[in-house]
C-alpha cells in the first residue's frame, strides 16, 4: 500500500509510518516519484537534506528542492547549474545561491534566460559587466524592469530611463 501511494505521489512519504521515513531506499523511491513536487520541504525529509545523492536526485526531479536543501549545497556549482536548466521558468533559484556563485558569470548567463532574471541578486561586478548587459539586451530588450538593478554606467550606455 505504501509503494502504491508513493508511486502516485512521492510526497505521501510524510504520511507513512516512521520506519519508511527512516529507510533511505523508501526515501529514494519517494523522491523519484515526487514529479514536480518540492519534497525536500517536508519535515520528514530534514535528515536527508545533507545527503548528496538524494539532494541531487531531488533537485533533478524539481529545481525548487534547491531552496530546502542544506546551505552547503548552495555553493555547489554543478548542482546550481543543473537546477538552472532547462531555462525559461517564471522564477529562478539564483537568489538562493551562495555569494560566491552569485558572482559566477556562467550562472548569471543561465539566469538571464529565465522569463524574469533576478539581476538584483547579481554581484556588483556582474551588474556592471558588458557581456551580461549585451545578453540582457538580447533577451529582454530595453524593458526598465530588467535593467533596474544594473549599473548606472550600463543603463546610460543602453539608454535606459527609469521613471
């Protein structure tokens, strides 16, 4: 019965007996069947938020699991890159990256491909980067909302007027 419930919705693990919640294989099965759910949010998943294999699996199933995993992983470039692809989502995990990764141009370039890039979270260096600005212009044009957090130098260069 537990297997059938988890196959239908992995997040049902929260209602399962403690012995299932403490069994790593059952947890793996729940994650695999959580589809686009944010399973790492669940209280019963707290012990597994530091388990690299399960963290990667959960983030592969749904990028938003990145928000709930251990802070240590917010500085994992490979995991961040995986969570930021495919692009074109309304939201991005960029805000949850470590300060070091928020200064990574490759990740910023991925973020720019989202419907609403989070330029407010870019490092000061990236907010004044000509390549970032060129890509921002290419993908989002001159929309003032897209340029709001970019440097004054770049706003002037591209003729952005906020008002």
